[in-house]
C-alpha cells in the first residue's frame, strides 16, 4: 500500500502506510464520475458489514477538494464512509490505473490482493469472497 497522505475537509491527515495491521479497501472516486457515485452507497454498506475487520476508505480525486467533497457528503447519508481527499492525485498516481473508480484491496500487511477498475457491485458474492480471503490472511 502506498505510504501516501490523504486529508479530510477539516485538514486532518491520514498516512495510509500507518494502516498496516488491518485489511484496507481503497476506492478512488470523484464527484463527477457517475459509476463512482453509484457505488458509494454499496461501499458504505460494505464498511458497515465489515466494521472492525476491514477499513473502507473512499478517496476523492476531485481537484477542487473540499469544495466538491463536502457538499457531496452533506447531500448523502453515508454512515460509515469518511470524506478523504487526494486533490493532487498523489495516491491515484501511486496506485495507477488511470480509470475511475479504481478500488484496491490490501491485506493486513499492506500487500495488494485484489483490484477492480470501473463500476462494481460491492454486494456480490465475488466481492465478499475476495474480502473474506484478505481478512483471513
């Protein structure tokens, strides 16, 4: 997992390298990306279902940062997702792929174990199987 920093609208910084020890699902998205917006409620549900066993991080790639992300989160009722941002796209470049949404699952040692590019059904059996495997490692 890249040791990149992401921030929230209040300016708090999260270093992703410090998250080792827990499996992490990182979703790169943007407010202008329709498939990204479509899967956000599914990711919120996933975060709820795997609470304490999987950290689900949605990281906005919007260049306007909080100006776009805060109103988006205010207009939606996410109970588990937090508004992390990467307006310089440092994490996006580190992860690679160039397509949104891009979602990468890391095991507790920070190793990439699964990657999805494009719209995905996070309630699917395939998603649950990949996540359960990462959690068990």
